């Protein structure tokens, strides 16, 4: 009876093969077996509507012994310690003493036996005493304790940026770095099981692909690329999520001629020379809040977002009149702008200094005075602090000294400038003190998100307490706003002069950073 069934199955297989002959289906793509021993292809056959592996192929890869008992019609597959018994015509196997089901019976063709691909995880894995993970979408068989995270990527265009989201299962340590014309996400893994999108974003993202070594995902950048930021978010059930925003150059920043096709990012100057040496060519002023985000609100209805924009506009005009150079506002209207986007505007424009304007609020109506902040690294981990201490080699660089990979994590950007930011904050505080009331805590460090990604000296100024009725009136008034503006211009002049008296660095001639 067993033999008869086997013949019937064989006949079906032959008929199926004959029927397919006029237009033979393309051979299914092989699987790849990933184990500690390496990566080996495993051919797959489409038989009787099933994907099947040849037992001979499995025997070579997994060191198995096959024995066919023709009289009994049985078939055994032996590992060093266990045996899997198969019976022709039966969609099951006995593996390591346990019955497991298979989606179809084994099939004999010529002298070879074929088994459904599920045989591998269901029967062979238990018999080998290891986990064999069959991943159909990526056509992988992952053996044992290999770390092969499943990565699903998608690209979403979002106006001036394109967002690449990588869902990683399980969550896997990684580093995002910038190389020549591409961003690289390197995973601490043995291999990647990646499902990557094929739809590029014109001029911004050309492709998302697995690079070399194959634990790296490359995001090939287009000619409109200005900057990027990367952030991690916890996913569900052990998954991780990496969100990478690829930000286009702003219109304001667009050079007259298109950038070369393969720009090599200039090496950043060493930390101590990170401050502008050739003057302040580009200053980015960030009017806090905007659009839906009103910020703090005074009792008389004064909105922080209006105060910050008013001061930002005045400051731009004053700087252009007194310092010259280029002044860029992160917003020049009542629109919502993301925190990282604000720093990105400064980075895209290679700004020499970044000033973020805000108005404070307190539950104590008596709270009064301006405060100047620069970034506190305490929330940004040991790596940022090492970067700040000038241990440049702590920056994640990989590829063993390749010249085209200069790596700065978004989170690390401000760390390189923290000393210069502290100096600038002191100058701002001193200049403000000459003209407006100061808070008892006039200079502080805080982990403000808007400062984190700024790759230049950066401060945040709380100009006064809008929650204080007296200060609310001041903040909305022209004389007070002008006093703030004068103080900021003074501090910028002092910052510029203080640094230009230092020996100019031959490594950064004027214009070199543009
Ligand atoms: Zn604010």
C-alpha cells in the first residue's frame, strides 16, 4: 500500500512536470543557509505545488546520513545523535522521537528524495538539537544562535525630507554614520534579513540596500541631500525602530551650481579649532515654537511664538547691518518646525553659530529674568562626553581607516562644540546683563533637543518670563526686544572677535566650509 501511494505521488509529480513543460516555470530562487560554518546556497524545487529541498543537498550542508529501506518503504535521515524517519506518502516525520507534520509527503524523483522546505525547521532542527529558522520572505535558513535580525524598511517623502524607517526584529545594536554620498547603518549582527523598499525619492534617496559587509544597510543619497538625523524608538515585542530623516538642502542654502555628484564630506576640524576662525559668515537664528505650537502664554494673551519671531526678525536685520554675513531664520512665519529640523537648517547651511530664542514660563508669577542655556551632555551618554573631551576616535568610524567615511552621529554633533558653546553662552549672558533683567540662574546647561544636533556652537536664550505680568509687557514691547537684539549682536561681535584674535587655522581658510 505504501509503495502504491508512492507511485501515485510520483505519477502526480511527473504529470505536473509534463504539464508545465510548454512554459516551464522559472526555477524558484535558492535559499541561503546561514550557520556558524558560513553561508551556503540551497537549491529549491517546485514539486506538486510545494517548495522542496533535496535530501542529498541537506545531507551535504548538515552532515546527514540518508538510508532508504526499499523493502519497508521507509527513509531515515540521521544526524550524529538523532534520527528522522520519513514514510513515503505520509505528510509527517518522526524526529528525535516526536511526530511532526509536514505540508506534503516526501517525493522521490529518479534516485533523489525531496522533502517540503518545512522539514528543515520542524524535523531537522530538533534532530540536530538546534534551531533552524526558515524565513520564507527572505529565503533564509538561519541556524543556531546566529544574530540575523529581520529588517523591514520603508521610505516616506515628507516635503523637504524623506524618512527612512527601519523596523528591526529583534532590536539590535547599531550605529548610523555618514559616508561619501551615503548613510550607513551598521548592525551588530552576523547577517541581515532585510526587506528593503525599491521606490527612491528623487534627488534625495537613490536606494536603500544591503552593503558590504552584509551587516550594513546603505542609504544612497541624491544631489539634494543636506543633512540627516537618526533616532531610535522602541518597537513592539522586542523589536527596535530606527528613524532616519534625510533632509534636503534648504532653498536658501541651495548653491548656485549643483553640488558635485560625489561630494566627500570635509573632515571636521579638531575640537579645539571647532569655533569659527574666519569670522561669523553664517548665523542661524531660531525663533522658538510656531504654528500650532504656541509655546508659553502670558496672562494678557501674549504668545511665546510671536515674541520669538519678532525678536528673530529684528535680530536678523541688526546682524546684517552690523556684522554682515548671512543670517538665516529657521522660520520666518507662523509655521510649525520640528526641533531637529531647526538644527538641520543650521547644519545644512554650515552655520558658524546657532541661537535659539524662547520666552520662559513659571508657576511662580514672580519669576523674572533672562537665562542662557547651552547643551548638557548628561542625557546623551558616555559617548557624547568622550567626544566632548576631544577623544575623536570615539566617533563611530568603521571600515578600518577608509578616507571616505567620516562618522558623526546626530546625537553627537553638539558634543564637539560644547566648549565653544559654553564660551558663547557666557558672552551672551554678559551682554544681556548689561541691558535686561537676569534670572538668578542666568547661565545653565540643559539637554535641549533643539541644541543636540547642531554641529556648531549653539545656545538657547530664554529672554524673560512671559508668565510674569511685567515681563509679558516687556517681551511684547519694541524697546525690550531691541535691547535683547542689541545684547545678542554685541555678544556675537565679541564671540567673533574673541575667536578671530586666535591664530587662524590654515586648515580652514575663509570659505573652506561653504
Ligand atoms: Zn520655548
